[in-house]
């Protein structure tokens, strides 16, 4: 099926951290795909910035290899066009040198969209924004994108937002959470708000509980240094999992306008029941992986990998989250995320309530409550678990069957990476899928007390064997409520 695509207006996209891992794995391949689809105007440029001393051609060669390593079946023509629009600028943020090179490259292009993408360590967000301001590089049509993490607690996030806000207006700031750019996450909105079926059932009268799982099989890999100062709560829950929770729980926004959607998400964050000490003890579990097996091979434990035998950093979090409003009172949202788990899986499970009364005989079999399963990875899609009659003669026997919508299968389209969508939205100035400042700060406000109680807790995170579903306390967390984690 052909995809309808509108070409972008001319732009300059300036990628700070142009030689980094994110640029290599995500940003450059995403931009190449936009090139391939003819979405980039002839007068659109990509300006990679980093501290390394490279010529345009040396950088282009690096970029070409990056794209080739991530993309199957390159198109020579598209690649040639792509290379021609790339320029490289060497600039050192620490030493505050090289800014005049960037000024020169951007000069005379003040009328077109200027999009800065800060794909660098968060410690540079403030200094880069300040320097962009001091060098007079902010035009009417300028925007800036910042990557996670935004701060390591509420106070530091506030400080980052203040600095960026002193240079850019809120409508120019794009705080990326790439989960919001995922096809299935978008589909969650379509499912809820483009169908009449679900919305009347989307509340405590019909939904028993919700589960959000984001499971990785990888360990900390090359990010050990960063990860040991962050942990799963900061790295995953504060942003990705809470954003997913917001999309499930929010009221229907008035429209898809950025602020309509973000206002509704903010209301959910404000309605989260605060985590006092008692709730942290009862409703959260933190874990840390030990040696075990992952993806078929033996792997070491977290403490050895980060080289810090006393690390109290959690690589796993499970939490029971409550929302104090009319729609969700009494409906727990169970969240879990972790590294080195049994499989790579991200999904949202909406568990509907049991039937109020069964008209069927016992021989018909057990009636399982309906489930709506929204799968983010590995195979994006939506599945509805329904009860039907087993076909054929032999009386009324009931069976659970999935109504399965695997998007890549159903539409025969390439699975578009979240970054493709988000970069384009950012260049167009559409903030719907980006986090507003008050959302980020409200999320920290809920997370901060958990961090605080954990920091005061002398008991280390609970160990779990790599390749399992986390500490047994996570299973106990949900099972003591008479429920169980969804497993296929
Ligand atoms: P990286 O360490 O691989 O790359 C950092 C980049 O910054 C490099 O291009 C480097 O040359 C440049 N740089 C470092 N010091 C500099 C200086 N003094 N002056 C100018 N440039 C300098 O980092 P990354 O993994 O690409 O991550 C970039 C950002 O994206 C971070 O904020 C990270 O948290 C975020 N992020 C990364 C990923 C990922 O998968 N890599 C995922 C989510 C978020």
C-alpha cells in the first residue's frame, strides 16, 4: 500500500553529537529513510556537530557506514542525495570553541526552519542552549530537541528546564520520549478515540486492572557508567512507562492539538496517588540482575559488569500505581521494567472484568475475562482476547481466541522507527508527541519520593537471575491482589 507523504519545507537540522551512538544507530538511518521516500526538500541540510576534527567527506563516509550498518538494501541514488546534504562542523562545548564555524554555516538561512537536536550528554544541554543564544542563532523558526534524561530528580529537571527556557520559548522545545513515536502507541490513541467500541468500557466499571511491561534481555552493555548513576526508575519509569500509563489513562482530549493531548496527560500525572513510605514499601519492588543465561549464553551479574560490588542501583522495577480519579479509582496499574529479563517484550495489557454471570454449563469450560493486548515490541500489533464457541458439533464448548492485528503483516509496510516520525514532527513544529515541561516535572514529583525512600533503605535491591522475569517479590506484588503477570 503506498504511503502518503508530504515533502518537508527547506530546513537546517543541526545534530550535536553527530558522531555518537544515537546518531549512528537511529538518527542517520531515520533521516536516510526520509530521503528514500523523497520527503527531504532539495534545500534541506543536515549539519553534524561534534568535537572530533573531521572534514565533510570524512564525516559523510562515517555517516554512510552508519546507515549501511542499519539499513537493508541501500539505494545508491538516495544515498548520494543524502550525502550531498550533509555538512560537518567541529565544535567543542567544554572548551567553547568552534561556534564561529557553526555561525558561518548557518549564515544567510535565517528564514527557514532551524532545528537543533541535542544528541549529547545531558550535562551539555544547558551550555549548548546558552551558547546558541549568545551566538544569536535563535530565529523565529528555530526549535531544539533534547534527549532523555531530563535531570536526575525533580530539582535538577527544573534547573535544566529553566536554562533551556531562558533561551527558547516552550513552543520551541521538543523533549523527546521515543516511546511516544512508536506505531503502536499512536495506535492506542486511534483505538481509543477513532472507535466507539472501547471508550464506554474504558473505566473502573469494566476494567479490572492494567499491566505495562517493558522488558529487555540486554544488560547495561556500554552504558555502565551512566546506568550506575541512574537505574531503571530514572531511566525507564519516570519517562517511558509513565508516558504509556498516561496514554492509557487520559480522558479523551478535545483534539490532537499538542496542548489538548498534553493537558490530559498532565491531569493523569497529577492524579497519581503519591508514594509515601508505606506505599513505597508495599507497592514497589527493586531488583538487580545476577549472573545467569540470556539469549542462549551465560552472562555475568550487574555488580561485576559495572565494577562496583556495593552498587545499590536497580536494574528492575515493579510498581503498583493508583490513580485517584472517577475513571480509575480502584483499578491498579501494574508496571514492570528491567534488564536481562526472560525476553525482549514491551506491552500494555488491559484486563477486563470477569462476566457478572455465566449462562453456560460447567462442561463449556472456563470463561477467561477479555484482554486487550497492545504490543510495542518485538512485533508491534494489537490483540483482543475473546471467548468463542469451539467450532463443530459436540455441544457448547468455549474457547479463548485472539483477534490478532499485527501491523507489519496486515499492511505490508516497513516498520517505521519512532525516530523517523519524531524528527519529522519536530521539523514541522508539531509537539503532540513531545513532553511539555510541566509533564516532565509532574512525573518527577511522583518519582522523587520513591528515590528518596530507596536511598534511605539499607536493604539492597533484590537479586534476580539473568534470563528470568525479575525477583520473586515482583510476582508476589501482583499475586497478593489475586492477579498474575500476563505471559504468552
Ligand atoms: P555518545 O556518548 O555515543 O555520543 C556523544 C556525542 O557527543 C559524540 O558525538 C561526541 O563527539 C559528542 N561530544 C562529547 N563531548 C563533546 C564536547 N565537549 N563538545 C562537542 N561534542 C561532544 O552518546 P549517545 O549514546 O549518542 O547519546 C546521546 C544522547 O541521547 C544522550 O543524552 C543520551 O542519554 C540520549 N539517548 C541515547 C540513546 C542511545 O540509544 N544511544 C537512547 C536514548 C537516549
